[in-house]
């Protein structure tokens, strides 16, 4: 199994929107690729020193090739467009 961890931070006021976008768009797009075993959004419980909430997207893959195919795809790039402005 291969794991990809993408970490960032989010303004606490944007948490609901990030959860919604992830549930409606990002998670389903990633999970539609062959070899994707799971895709999770992980959110911290406290604000960090900058007042933001630490966040990460954790995906698990059957192979490095499956992961690379997904990350380099147009579908994944398009799914990220709505959430990237919310990441710090």
C-alpha cells in the first residue's frame, strides 16, 4: 500500500465549506480512480499558532502508478480548483 499525505491549514471560518467541497467533489473524484483504497479529510481540533486549523488529506493506494495517474489527471486538477483558495 502507498500513502499520500497532503497537509495545509484552513481558516476556521472556512471549515464547513472545505468539508462540503471535500465530500461532494474531491473525495469522490479520487475514489473513482482504480487503485484508490480510501481518501480522508483530517482536521485538527485546535487552532495552530497562526489561528488556523491544521488539515490534511490522506489517500491510500494499491500502487505508486495508480497514485501518479490520479495526481496527474485533469479530473483531480479540476476537483482541486474550488478548494485551493481556502488552503493556507
